[in-house]
C-alpha cells in the first residue's frame, strides 16, 4: 500500500512539474507543493505512529501481566 501511495504521488508530481508547470500560476504551484508535502508526511508518519501505539499497548499489557498477584486469573 505504501509503495502504491508513494508511486501515485510521485507520478502526479512528475506530471504536474513536467507538463503543467509552464501554464500554472505561482500560487497554484505553492498550494500543490503544500498538499504534496502533507501527503508525503502523512504516508511517512502514519506507520511510525502505529508502531509507537502498538509498543505502548504491548508495554501496558506486559506490565499488567508481570505485576499481577499470584492466584489471580
């Protein structure tokens, strides 16, 4: 999924930069750059946030398992 998303964004960037950059005003290029930057950050940060959340949940579960009193189920 990551490869597909990155490929689509990269392909759109190439198309916009090579074929449409001469005819677009500067403010549209700026908006496109901002949207592209947010898209790349989202693709990169979402898996990182998921891993951090999973490690946090695993730590809480492991701590509760290790710290439970003997005889409790």
